[in-house]
């Protein structure tokens, strides 16, 4: 490996320093103390010069082996960010222009005992602008992000993390660097490049099989024969195959039938079973002499995306069946955990993903404007049972389809699918984020006469190229062309449907910041909610690290600068104003902290209301809509310290929403809503068995901790994996029953309890806005915290 210390210099040689590989220019400058933390205050704008310059990485290295003994020697870059000219010993090896590709250069004829390797970067900003200028036939919108994002233009013309040119929750830091491993490989005869395991369940024989695919670079001029042995000790399965490798890129595909007398334990999503994996040893013994031994893990699970007619409803269903069982998808959307990928460590990923699993999530959507995540990310998801909806990296834009661009994308897709397809956590490939909707709803004001050109490009890119490759490389999981989409209906309409947000098909994205979020009737009764959300501010402790005293107010320049969503700060105030009193204090810093707190309360309550609506809609059809089978709110994590839709702050701290999510995604939950003065409670269950439970409805007055009245309803049957109505009562009757209660003076709480410690979280239903609540008193709380060794003592 050539990871470690390299030289790094800018275009005119005025800056020269040491830079780590993997790494990027910004983190190198920061580590050497040449710039402040890029996230501090207004540095995203102050440091724009870094991305506008052209930087060069270089180093010398001694070849650690005798060059003459090897038939082929490669210089391999796992990831180059992004546009670079690569030389060794002053000989050009080639150029790179795709951050998501693996680049492999044959250096057999140019390598020496001591070598000088150079990676000369070109500014991503100037490259994207130049590509856009060269595309003369017609424009490919959007040209630039909205001014509020303080971003860079033409991100769609470069195969690079799209949000690095700015997004509505993130800064603009178009990085340059060698962002993944770089290494020298030397071999004779043959070399293994990709290795994957894909499980299949054969219904006719009721037997599991494992497809093992190995892709080699074969340097020998004639075919190489040999034996491959596959051993899975835990499943008493061992098979040996005679194989032959053809010169060039040779591949071997083996089908291993799992011993029928062994019990195969399947891999299940979080909350539905265990995440069992089996150790597999694959040994290649070829006539050319040396052997390769590959240790890997096999997971057994099947996935189907079910789109079929529903009785009593037009349209089609849209839900996932895992191992033959329909699973309600609960989770969120994942964005890059940092603007600088080299700062995203295993620990960063573990903290964020474990927080998702701890909040009862079973799925995340890896959103199409970021990066295909690192191997560690998918390994952790495999281990935690988090299903991944994997977008390809295209988002909120139209894209070119000239030959060079398509070739680059084809290489990217085939590399990523080969790299990732062994992961049981990945349950879906999706072509892009919101690009079908962008054409259908005409986001970019394209004249009707020109529409066909863009539809043709759309089909060319996502269907004729990406989809073709995915289907050829991976037959084990479904593919959809976009999100939101109408699924099979979109396919029938030529891949771009009239209205991709149709609630009778596919998935929907839904945002509405002006309607009152406590009003469940504004939410779409969709088949699958794959994006929805509300903003909030991160805690003061998180903001404090990147700001100074004069920034600590809701209307400061800093607060405006960090808000990349048009009118976002005002929208939060408006939403808070529906139900809460705004802070009245004259102490400016206290006022700022109170505002931050209220934005988090509002966000948590809004997303709770919407998510519970989706959960209780899973088993019913009303006016042709319903059977909602997925709720992925936008978004899980943050890329920096700023207001955003996230439930986890930059650094991993839980916002109020994340604590709420732990409850609203609980496996067993009673959910209430009010309709025309009647209170309805549904029992929602992800459990695999029906349960006889007791529903407890407890009414409290705001002025006391003692219940005003309690109702216990016994013998409530909550059916496995469904949402059933279990209680209804008019609010007037309820208030009558609980004397001394009015809508403003009381609140309803309720929970389910069963045998053997089975209990749901406590849920609540507000009978009025909290700003109108009567009898609330200031809790006189004092807190002291002391800690010794590994224990904390918290006195409340």
C-alpha cells in the first residue's frame, strides 16, 4: 500500500506541505495548522480558494520486490477525488474523472527500483464549468444551486459527490485528494479482483444455494485450469469444482448447493430475528502454481419488492418481503457523515448506525447525492440488521449522456455493484433521487417542445445503461429507476410517469412546512413514504464549537449563513407558533437556547405525528389509499453543525426527534388520532405473533402528576404485523367521564401491556395546543451530576 505521507503542493508552488493518503487537501491544510477548522463560522466561504486551486500529490517509493520476477505490475487507486492526471517516473499513466470508480494502471514497463509518482489534480469547480461549456447542443439544468446554499455550479457535469457543491443542509467543499487506498499489485498468471457471494432460495427443491462469483485478471496467454474448493463447515457443505480461466478478464461462477440436512438460519432485519452469517473458505488451486485462499461470510436471505393489485383499491402495492415475510420498513435517510471523507472513521459510522438500530430502525436509504459508502458502513449494517435502499449517485438534476460520460458511469456502476452485492443489508438498487419527478413536474422550466430530449437522456442513462448493468451483475435483488417513482406504473408510462407522487403506486416524498403538522389529514396516505421531514437546530453545545459569542442569536449573520434552505428559519418559527409560545426572555443567549429547544420539540412532534399516521395506515384502505408499508424520514445524520432535517447532530448527539423515534418506531405501539371530535386508538405491531393485551388510557390534568381517571380495556387483540383499531370514544364523552377536565386542562396518555413483561412505550395525545394549556406549572427542577470511575450519579 502507498497509504501514508505524501507531498502536497498547489498550482503555483506557493503552498507545500505533507498530506496523508487517504485524505484530501482541506484536512491536510487543517492538520498542519495552515487553516482553521473548515466548519468554523464562515470558513466554507472563506476557504473557497482551496477548491479553486489545482493541487498535486506526489511521493517517491522503493519497489519492495524484484521487478523482473513479475509478469504484471499495477498501480491501483481505489478512489481518486476526482479529476486528475496520473504519472509515474514522468510517464503519463492516464487520467481520472470519476470519484466513484476504481482505477487500475499497468506500470509493468515503467516501474523502477525507486519511483516517483504524481497525481496532478484539476479543480473540480473549473472542470465542471468546462464540461458544461463543452455541452453545446442543449443545456442540462440546473446550472447552479440557489444562492442561499452558497454553492458551486454544474455539479451534474462531474462524477463526484453531488452535495460537495453544496446542498440545502450542507456546505460547499468540493474536495481534491486521494480518498481511498492506493497500492501496487504484482502478480504472475492470474489475480483475483472481485469476489462475491449471493444467496438464492430454490422453491422447487426447498433448498438454499450460494452463487460465488470471482473475477480475475489473467495474464497468462493461454487458459489456466485448476480446482476450486468451497467449504462452509457450519452447514456441512463442501464442494470442489474443476474450472478454467480464459486470458484477459476471466470469471468463474460457481453454484454451491447447501447440504439439505443442515438447518440454514436466515439473516433478518433488526427487530425480526438474528443476523446470522456463515464462514466460507474458498480455495483456488490452479495449475500455474500458487493458490489463493479467500475467507468470507455468507448470509442467507431473500428479498422481493411486491407490486401487485390490492382488493378495493386502484393501483399496486409497494412493499418488501424478506425471507417470504412482509416487513414494514422503519427508518431514515443517510447522507455523508462529513464533507471530508477521511474524517469518517469506523467509530463515526458505528456510533451513527448503532443509534439508528437503537431507535428501532430496520432500514436506511443511502441517498443519491452523496457517496457509495465505505465497506465498513455496509459491514456494520449487515451486523445490526439495517436494510439498505441503495441509490446510485444522481440527485435532483438532469445529467448528460455523451459517450465519455456514459462509459464512466458504466464503469462506476459495474464496480460498485460488484463491490457491494455480497451484503445482505442491501435490499434495493435505485437509479436516482427525484429525477423522474424533476422531469414530470418540470422543476427546471423546460419548454414542452424540448421535453422529449430529456426523457430520452433519462431512459438512456438509468434504464439502458445503469439498469442493464445491475440486472446483468446482480439477479438477487430488485431495481427501481428513481425515487419517488410509481414503480411498474412508471415503467408502463415509458419510465417517466405523469405524477410520480401518486399515492396508489410506488413511493412518495412529501414536504409541507406551512400546514399545521399536528393535522394528520395533510399527509399522503401513500404505499411507501421514503422521504418526509421538518427542520430543527442542533443543540447549543454542538453549535458553540464552531461559532463565537456574537453568533448566538436566531437572527445573527451566522444563523442566516448556516441555514441553506430558503426561509427555513422562518418556517420553523411559523410551525412552532401553531402550538407553542415563543420565548419571551430578554437574556439573548437564553433566548437563543430556548429557540433551539423549541425547534427540536416541534420537529420531534411533527415527525412523530406523520410517522404514526404512516404506521397506522398499513392495514387499511380508505378511499382507495393506504396499505402504507414504509416510513423513512428525512434525514438521519448531519454533515456539519447547522439547522437541518436530521435527528442526529454532527458528532452523533441525539436530537429530541431521535428519542421520539425510539418510541414511534417501537415494535408494539398504540397510536391515537382525532377525527371530527372522536378519539381513535390503533394497536400497531411488528411482532410475529398476535397478542392479547390490556390498553390503559390515563387522563392527566396539567396541574398534577396524579391521574384524573384511568380506563383499562382488557382482552385487546393486537394482530401480528398489522395496525388495528382498538378503541374509540368521543372527546366529549371522555371529558364527561373524567370530571373537572377540559380540552385545555387535560392530556391523554395511553399504553399497551401484556404477559411476560410485554409493554409498549407510553404514548400521548394533546387535546389542545400546548400554548393554550391551562394549569401547566414551571417544574422546579434541580440537577446535580457527579461521576467516579465508570459510574454517573444523577440527582434530579
